[in-house]
C-alpha cells in the first residue's frame, strides 16, 4: 500500500512539472514498469527466504539425526566390546605348551599318520607376512572351521608364522608355531596332513647368532646345531634398579640409570661386533630375544646384512646353563583350538 501512495505522490509532482499529456503517459508507463520490477523482486526475495528457512530446518534436522546416530554408534560399540570380553573369557585354547625340538619328531610323525577315508584333513602353512596382512587362510577354507577355531586363530601371535592341522570332524584342531619362519604359505585339503614343510623347517641347517638382551646382563652366542652354543659370552654391567619414588630424586636417578644402560649397550655392541667378525661359520640369522627394545638398540648400528629375527620368549640367562636359551628359542609352541 505504501508503494502505491508513493507512486501517487510521484504522479502529483509530475503533473505539476509537465504540462504535456504525452510526456505524462510516458512517465506513467515507466513507473508501472518499475512497480512490476519491484513486485518481481519482492516475490523472489520471499521465495529465497522460504528456501533458506527450509534449508535451515533441514540442516537442524540432519544435525539432530547425526547426533542421535553417533550416540547409537557409541552405545553399540560399548555393547560390542562387552560382548567381545565375554566371548574372550568363554572361548580359550584348550592347551598351550612348548614342545622342545627332540620331541617334535614324534609329534609330526603322529600327525602324519592320521588318515581319512575322504578329503577332510586341512593343512595350512601361514607366513608371518600373510598374518600381518590379515591374508592368512582363505575365506573358503576359513568357512570350513568351526566358529571357536576361527576366533582363536585371530588371537595367535607369532614372529615366524604358523601351521594349522584341522580335521573337519573336529577330532584334531592343532596349531604349531615354528622356531624359525616358514619360507612360503600353502593350504592343502586331502586324506592326510602335510608335515613335510614343518619337518624341513625343523631340520634345516642354520647357523645363528643369539642376542639375549637385558639391562645389566646380556648374552651373545653362536650356534650351528640348535642344541648348544659353539661359543657364547655373558656381558654384565652395573645398572641401577628402577626408582619407585617421585620428585627430583627420581628424575636424577633415572638419568643415571639411562647412562648405565647406555654404557651396557656399548659393551654388548662391541662384543657382538667382535664375535661376528671372528665367527668361523657363516651366520644365517641373528635372533634377538629378552628385552627386544634394548636388543634393537644394540643392533641399530651393526653393519651387517644378516637377517634379524625377534623372538618373544622368556630368555633368562642361567648361570650354569646358557644353552637353556637355545632350547627355548628352538622349541615349538603348540595350541589346541
């Protein structure tokens, strides 16, 4: 309404300004065109305003839905973790044991003697690389296993891979972790278990250098027969025990402890270099065990192309039986699924 009053006011002023009828009509046409433009602009503005309001409402609704979905996801994740914990407590290996090398011959012999009237025996050799890539056993073969076995396989941790012997009748469900890595992966389903690759790994000629690292007491040694060291050496240093109190005294104590450890590392590193340089056999592999973080620190600047294998074993250094570390290193770990 105010727009029309404005137009009427403009017409009055124009009548006073112009005396010619034609000029007056031209001015009226221009004003009417301007009014039409204003009306179009008004409708466009109202339309955009409505669109903006709808977009804002849609955005608020989407944000509320997203918030609700995140809450639901968090709740389900918490419930899933609880279920996993329950399953973990209920499902466990029926047996975990270490089998020393001499007894493994009898083990593989018994496994190889098992026969089936039809192809129902699954043998799977899985390398560490495939375990890390979560490749491992193919989906088709995995579906042949019972659910408990599928779950337990995911819990196995190994630096050397593993071999699984599995009977579809679930009479035999075994996993063996070898002392040194398998060279290749393979899966077979037949009327007997395939033990040749395991036997080859267990009897393979290999010269190893062992580094059992501990703060203050470390062992290095070379072995060519897996049962005893050809030569070995225990390096000892004075390293302070960990401080249990807080404050400045603890920080100072820990600094002194770190200096002691650095000194021990240098002693072990020099001894290891000398042992490798003077070795009478060609070393195929360095096996690091004990405190593997410390072992890697010792090996950090050792100039060698020798393969390094980490083994997570309880590498206690027995004063009168250092060969016990070798027995542990070359034992197999057995799981019954």
